[in-house]
C-alpha cells in the first residue's frame, strides 16, 4: 500500500464530466489499496474570471480581499469532486487550505507555505477516506486567507506530499509529461521520461509553466518523488523529476527550451560612466519591489554609457516611476522602454561538459535574422532577449538545431553540433 498525492489542474477538472473522470481515476487507485490525497485547482478559466471580477470593482484590488475572492475557485472544485467520489461509492472529505491549516506567511497573492498540520488528513486516510484539498491557498497567523501565486496548486500538492512523506506526488495535467519545449508551440517536441531537478528548476523559472517553480524547489528540498502525467490518457509513465543524472553517454547536451513572453526592456541613455552608477539606477528599482532580470551595460563613449535591463511587463510602469524618482540624484536620465520583448532559454546539465552551445544558439538565431538584444548565462542555461514577434520562430529553429526531436543516441549528431 502506498500513500499518493495526486494533483489535478484546471483543464482536468474543467467540467462536471471531467470531474467525474477524475473521481473514477481516484477510485481506481484507492481500489488498488492505496491511500490517496487529491489536490485540485479551480475549474479552467475560473481564477481568471474571479480576478477579472475583482478588477471591475477596483483596478488595483486590496491583496487580502483579492485572495478572499480568488480562493473560492478551488473551494468549488473540492466540494464537487467529493460529491463525484461519493457517487462512485468512495468515502471522501474536502478541506480548504485553512481547514487543513496550511500555514503561510502574509504575503497575499504570493504567500509561502510555512507549515502544514497533517494530522487530520492522516486520521481521515486511516478511516478509509480519500482526502480532497483545495490547491493554491492557505491561511496566515491572523487567520486571513492567502494564495500562493498562479499555478500554486502544484506547490500545495508537493508540500502536502512532503508533510505526509508520501511515496509519490503525481501532477496530472493536459499534457502527458514534461516535453523538450512547450508542445503547443513546437509540435515536434518530445516527451522526456526523466529530467533532473536542476534542469526542471531552470525550465520552470525561465517560463515553462508546466510546474510552478516553488513546487520544484520544495520537491528538491524535501526529496519528494515527483511525476508529471496526463489526466486524459490511460497508463503512461509521464515524466519523473529525479536527482540523478543519467549515466548514459548519449545523454543530450540540451534537455529543453523555455520561453517567456512577459518581458519589457528599459534603456537608460547617457549614464555617467563612473563607479556606483549601476547601483544608483538599479537600487531604486529594487526598492520599488521590481525584480530585474537581464542587465547589459553598453560600451562607454565620452564618459557616458547606456544601461539596459529587463523586468516583467507588469512591472514596467513601476520601474519607470522609480527611475523618475531617482532623477535628482543621478542627473537627467533619458529612459527608453520596449514592452514587446521575449526571452528564450536553452537548458541542459550536459552544457557543463560540452562547449559550443552558445555558438550553436547564436548562429542559429543569426541565420534566421533574429537579433539578440541581451544574453544571460548560468552553468546549465543560456538565455537571450529578442523581439517578441520572433519568439515562436526562435523556439522552433533552436529545437531543430539542437536535435531535440530525436531520441538521444538514435539520430546522427543529435545535440552535439
Ligand atoms: P494545469 O492547469 O494542469 O496546472 P498548466 O496549464 O499549468 O496546467 O500546465 C500545463 C501546460 O504547460 C501544457 O498545456 C503546456 O502547454 C505547458 N508547457 C509549457 N512548457 C512545457 C513543457 N516543456 N512540457 C510540457 N508542457 C509545457
Ligand atoms: N487556480 C490557480 C491558477 O489558475 C492555481 C492553479 O491552478 O494551480 O493559477
Ligand atoms: Mg499549472
């Protein structure tokens, strides 16, 4: 007998019929003798609808009250799924985040889980119940409802699996695993049987929304066995996220490609070229709570230089305001903005031992006439900022250039150009 935490995303519970299918799948696991804890998202489109409703009332809603509103989406699904389980003859009980007591900090709309009281869940499981928990939500010390950021149900599932020391955490979604690139953009993308935590963390942080990044961090930290699978297909092993790298000599240099459309670029022109200036520009931006992603300082001329950096599109206005406020200190700043940027990244632990990945990436983009505006690297990834209109083309040509559609070792020169 195993203890399994299963999470079903929005599309998987998107209609009463699909909730019925989930109930049958869960009943099947229980019938095999397993204890099952189910985490569900809101029905597809529901979280967006609730955020839209809030924005009709207030453009910039109070975060505490916004959490009260958006957390209702998941509360509907837990009740409906329990009813469907009862109809299938399975004992089931629902819990909101605050009923479990998933304790979080008070950072509304992006709260972090601090502690989970798993005793009531264990007791229910011992009594033969399936336990159904609302994803994406918790409660803070003061009893206020909090939410964990978009895609946060993944993190609820992994955190519960860690707290319960579950045998496996299964993330059921609308694709049958983690692919070499988003299969919606690259039809030739290939499903990976395994991927390392390190690579999955990079992919998630660089834009692959198949798993919320915090869920991957949690799984790595607490050694949760994590698997991504399809809620629609029967059978299939999905993708296992593992600690070990494959010892296979044929393992590819690049494992996947991620992208993010949500980038905006700011260029500060004619910045005095002297020590401390980057801090004076980026300091106020950080103080305004805006995360800066890529940074480039151009070659100086006449004791002046240009500094460009990217922020997420939603933060562009805040970043510009912060720079305006800093004007007095640094002198007259001319700021140019471009809100139609995108970032494409290639990721792979094999990069450590294979030089030449950057050259292949830059050559491939150059041959397509795609201008690289910024570059950032880590040991296992290379990211470039490009114009958004070239994004899909860039992802597809890079996928081909790195031979990602081929099974490693099966094709000629796969991945080793
Ligand atoms: P859920 O509602 O089940 O949480 P999400 O929409 O959050 O589902 O995540 C699944 C989606 O992630 C897929 O439909 C796919 O378009 C997208 N995706 C992005 N990158 C990848 C990737 N590398 N592999 C698989 N899916 C990806
Ligand atoms: N319903 C939330 C969202 O749409 C959480 C989730 O689905 O994981 O972001
Ligand atoms: Mg998701």
